[in-house]
């Protein structure tokens, strides 16, 4: 059956079997419960079903049903749910889940945050826009380093598995892609109160990247600049430092001793 890719769902289909096998092999999902977001025409789905204990796919486009039905029928341990992944409560699908997916570009960040916030999800191997991948794995002092880089490194160990050129998709997107591996940390680096502070101060620190920490935090919290400068000095940080130079360890240390109400 011929299926017309829908722009509103960000559909770009990957069909290279060698690449699909490589993604599955490097996702380490043998005998595990797997979630696939947006199976599309099922190219990745079959390879997942060959290795996983159980696969649950969430597909928003019901017009793909005639293509996906035969694949679902071929595997007793494969279920395809025609629903919006973002609206699903994943607790119903097990307490240790592993996600493998070719993620639509337009909804990449919301999906990643849903995965991070769902404690049942332990790992995720995601095909995403290369530019987003670069931000997720960026280190301090680089142009790509931002709020997302810090938050992701707090919740998980993140690394790039492989690059994927745009010509490997149908239809061909305007940008290249990459497969990223997210391995959630087993234990949080901060307690609940400290984590709340950490997420807030990191977000506000990058509000305007050209401004210093002091200026961004002053605008966000109306704390006197002298107080903020003294606070940074006490903790061996330059009073003129920008967020792009602050490491995860330094943000963690700040969150643990943050003395102000937010």
C-alpha cells in the first residue's frame, strides 16, 4: 500500500535495513519491554520485535493501520496503539521500559522531557535532528551548550550513537539527523527541594545567553546584584561568568547552598 507522508505529523521514513539493524543492536533491548514512538510504516518495528520481550508502539496516524496491521499480526508480543504518545500514561506498560524511536522533529523536546519525567523509562535511543543532538551532548564553553544540555546531563548520561544523513529518509528532510542514547541515572544527584532550585536557576541562567549569571538572576528574582556577586565569589565563581561557562557540577553545588527564595 502506498502511503503519503504527512507534514503535520513530521513523517520522514527511514528504510535502510542495515542502519535500522545497527540502531536496534546498539540499543541493547534484547528481552526487554520496548516502547516505539511513531512506528510509521513499521521499518524499525519488525527489528525491535525480533529482539525485545514486548513492543508497544504509539502511532497517531490511523491511516497507517493497513500497513502496520500485518506486522502486528506477525508478532504475538507486539501491540500497536493508535493514540497520541504525549497523552499516554506509560506506567501501565511496565516498570522498566526502553524507548527506541525515530522522533518527529516538531515535537522532539516535549517527547524527551516526557521520557525524562517518566521514572519507568530507563533508556532511550532516539533518532533526532542533529542540531538538537549537538545541544544535548554539548559541553561548557561551546556554542551549543544551553539549558537543555545541563538539564539532560543532570537526569541522564547522554551520548551520540551515530550520524544519519538526510538522503536516507523518504521524503528527504531539510536537515541531517543523529541517533542519541539516553541512559537515565539510577539515583538523583539532588534531593527534591534542591532539584527544584537547580531546574529553576539553570533555566533562568540561560534566559539571555549574552548576559552574565548575575544579570539573568537579578532579572528573574530581583535579588540585589551585590548579593549575587558576593554569593558567586564565596563559591569560587567569577562574578562576570555566563551560564555557557558553568559546569553541571558547579550548578549542582550552587543549588545545594542557594540561600534565596524563588
